[in-house]
């Protein structure tokens, strides 16, 4: 009888010997630590590891802009920006645009109004 319990998986042991690097990212005014490979797209870290849903996955080839974030005030396409290249830069996603008292940024307000309009049409 075949059983997976009898098999040896040496590659699992190798992975545990070499943990992934940790990166401290400055996201929306707070520091977040993530364990990931340096060539992982920033978009994947934002959405999958940090659960920020502002940047969207669109085309994956830097053509549509749905994954755009601000890095040190400059618009950057996050699907092609590696997390290892971010360094100590300050990253702002759509979630981080609201001011301290909760007032929506004009971009957030426009997106919210557009979503309400689309819901009303359906």
C-alpha cells in the first residue's frame, strides 16, 4: 500500500533552513513587516500579505494602472515594482489617502460616488 507518510521530502527541509527575508515597509503611515522573496511584486504583498484592497490586479504588465500606488509621492505601478526595491520609501495606497479626521480624499470620494452610481443602475 502506498502512503505519503513513508516518503521523504528533502526539499521541505531545505526550505526551512533558508527562511525568507523580512522587509519592513512604510505603508499608509505605519510600519508593516512581511516575509517574502525580494522579487515579489509589491502588489502581491499589499493585497495578499497586508490585505489592502485599494490596489487592484488588472493587466499584470503595467498597462492599465489599476495597481497604482504612491511611493514617496510619485505614482508607481505596483505590479512590476519588486518589494525588495522599495527600501525605506513611504508607500501610500488608496486606503491611506483619507486625512486624520476620516474625510475622504477626492479620489476616494469619486470612486465611492461612481460605485454608488453603478449599483443604482443594476
